[in-house]
C-alpha cells in the first residue's frame, strides 16, 4: 500500500507556492509562475556515472524547451532527500527516476511523457559474464542463466531494506519465494567453495539483486565476493576477466553505450528482468504530464 502524505491545512505562503507549482498564479503579484522559475531550471539527479545521468544530459540537448536547464548530480540518497523534502511541503521537483524503486511505494509519482523518445522504451536488466566463465564454472553459469524474476520482486526487497539490511531482506524474500529460487538451481550440482567475483552497481536496485543471487550461490556451495562499482568500470572489468559475472546492466538504453564498447569481449546471457523504466519523474500533484511542459528560461 502506498504511503500518502497526511492532509493538512496550508498557510497562505504554502498555498501560493503550491498553486505556482501546479501551473497557477502567484497571489503576491498575480503573475503566472512557471515550473522552471520555481526550480531555478534544475533537474535533481543522482550519481554522475549513472546511465540515466548521461541519458538526461542528452535530453537537455534534444528538447528545445530544456535549453537553459541544468542537471544537478549528487547521489541517489541525496536525490531521495530532496524528493522527501519537496513532497512533504508539496513543492515542485523534477527528478531522474526509474523503476523498480521503493520511492514509487512511498510517494504518488508519475513519469513525464517523453515525446522525443530520449529515454527509450521499457528496458531489460541483463545477466552478463566474462569470456570463459561457462567453461570454468558450468554449475554457476547454469544458475546465473536460470536467474529470472519480476520488477515487483526487486521492489519489495528495496522497500523492506529501508528497515533492515539488504542481506536480511533478501533472505526473507528467498524464504517466501522458495519455489522460484528452486527453479534456478534445480538439477545443478553443488559446488565445493569455488570463488566467484560478482560485479554490481552501488544502487539499491542492484543491491537487492546482488544480495539475492549471492545468497543463492552461497547456499549452493560457492564463495561469492560482491564488487560495487560504476558501470564503466564494471563493463571494463568483465571484458578484462577481473569480474566473473553480473546481474546488473540495464539495456538497451541505460548502459547500451558500454555494451557497444565492450560487447565483443563479454558474454551477454540475456535478460533476468523486463519492464524497467527510466525517465523524468514528478509528484502527482504537479499538473504537468510531459517533458515538453517544462518551460525554457525567457
């Protein structure tokens, strides 16, 4: 169930700000206040190395109405802090967003329509391995090849992990979804402590997936080390054989450029999740629906 901000009486100042945020008029000077002016023409982003960061920067170039806008990069935690503050005060905010993410369980949010298609169609999360991984560890490769789950699965772990460690949230999910987990490992012999270097990204969505697959592999006799790095480093590490396998890359848009660069040196085992979405996100209370509704500076 989504958590909603309690209804409260607004002060005159807050009501004025809310009206402006939703495209109305300021009561102070009876002039229309644009979303861009309210936000100082700034989109709130996450880490500089994230694929969605590069895609958003491309959107700033492709949309004429975003000429003069800037993308403020910081961290996922920093973005969430700004979203929580803005949402609590019913203020306007535009963030870089993606599903699965627990923010869609906490707040009423919506993706802005993307007429130019800059953010692409719904994406897939892929499993990838270094060259020779299948020959070196065929049992581990078979488990990784079988690994497949849903957006709701990942999102439920991300939400639970707000109140506990990811390892605990993953263990609870595995216990509640043992039939699914058994389908990944059925008929596969247990290992004898072979070491696996699992590559991932330092974001909650990938913390969820790496926590689950790590426990599954360890329960099947493997010794797993998780390396959380930026996407460019992960793809390079896979290509150079420094990382064995990953369940983190988002394709074809988010990390597509890295696959083009390193794809000939990496084994793409296919999607482990479908239906992920990236784009610009705003609270439902903002009366805009499209990226084209964001006005350029005059």
